C-alpha cells in the first residue's frame, strides 16, 4: 500500500539534480548518479526535472517547521 510521505520526509529518490537557469526562459538540468554527472538540454528532460523540483518543494518544511523539527530532535538526543 502506497502512503504519501509526510512533509519533510521526501528526497530526490532517483539521485541528485540541479536546475540551471541560463536565461529567464532557458534552463538546463544537471543530474548525478553513482559517480557520473550529465548535463541535459532536452526540453522534455528539463521539464521532468522542473516538475520533480516543484514536487519536492511542496513537501519541504517551512523555516519555522524546520527549526521546530531540529529542536525536537535535539531534545531526544542523549547528552
């Protein structure tokens, strides 16, 4: 059974990626897997990565939520 991850618990599951804004309307994607990096210029691949980035942002904690999470984890850590 698939369960939607809670906020702050999601990662880029297919490896790291970076979107590079070359101009206001032109983007490139840089993806990295197991010791290899690639630059993608194909609009379909760039669009998929832009969509992934948007999805990741929707799960990200806001700054206050992040600070609260860090505080709660620090309180649980044994001295």
